[in-house]
């Protein structure tokens, strides 16, 4: 988790993402709690006992307040995905997302959603390679 956080912070052209001491443990607890609360699962990829990647997915259903604006969806949401640099380009993330897809299908999901930091070009290429289309975009401006 610490390595993942540090990598994202290093991508931020504005320097606003930080990874303070203790972030990894905090993020790990949050990931497990959120998966438990939202029909989710956390998957770990191992190579001879070493953890070389992980992924977390949760299930979200339309809430009553959204009923006038959006179809009656059940979506899988991938909330975390990380593969250690030395293990990349070996289809580990592809395999992890495939296993999450199975989890989502078993719970009736019709689509999968993933939030991506716009400067994270390699993750965007990875998702494009799996057929994900870019859909939501947040814009941002520093106030002078
Ligand atoms: C993005 C990430 C999860 C990909 O993991 P991976 O195990 O290396 O991915 P795969 O081996 O399954 O890649 C499958 C395909 O995706 C594309 N792809 C993967 N990484 C890519 C990159 N850096 N640049 C361009 N395309 C890439 C390729 O088409 C690749 O197939 P190929 O190797 O035959 O060309 C990994 O780079 C990572 O952990 N990055 C840091 C954390 C991160 O950004 N997580 C996502 C947050 S939203």
C-alpha cells in the first residue's frame, strides 16, 4: 500500500497527493473494511510466498435517491489495483481483474467502474487494453 501511494503521489504534477507516514496501514484497514461493508473482496497475487499484487472490488446498487436520474444498476467498482514494478507486464493485473469480474457477475453486476487519476497514463493504457472506455472526468483549477 505504501509503494502504491508513493507511486501515485510521484505522478501528481500539482504535488497535492501526499503519502504521510502510516498511510499504508491506514489504507489497508480501510480497504478491508470497505470490502466487508459492500459485498466486496480483496485478492492477493503471490509469487513463491511473496505478495506481488493486490486488487479490491466492491458492489454498488442504485440508491432510492438516484431513481429519477439513472437506470436500476448493480455495478462492480474496483477500488484498488497494484502490481509490484518487477512483476509488471506478466498479465497479473489482467488476471486479478478477471477474478474480480467473476465476483461481480456472481452478484448480478452489469458493469464495472474504476476511478483513474488522469496523469496515470500507464493505468489508462492498461484499462483501454481490456476494453474499458473513459467516461467520467473531473476538472480542477487553482484559485488565484
Ligand atoms: C496498471 C497496472 C496495474 C498494470 O499491471 P500489469 O500486471 O503490469 O498489467 P498486465 O500485464 O495485465 O497488462 C496487460 C496489458 O495492459 C497494457 N499495459 C499494461 N501496462 C502498461 C503500460 N505501462 N503502458 C502501456 N500499456 C500497458 C498492455 O496492453 C498489456 O499487455 P502487453 O504487456 O501484452 O502489452 C500496474 O502498472 C500498476 O500496478 N501500476 C501502478 C498502480 C496503478 O496505477 N494502479 C491503478 C490505479 S487506478
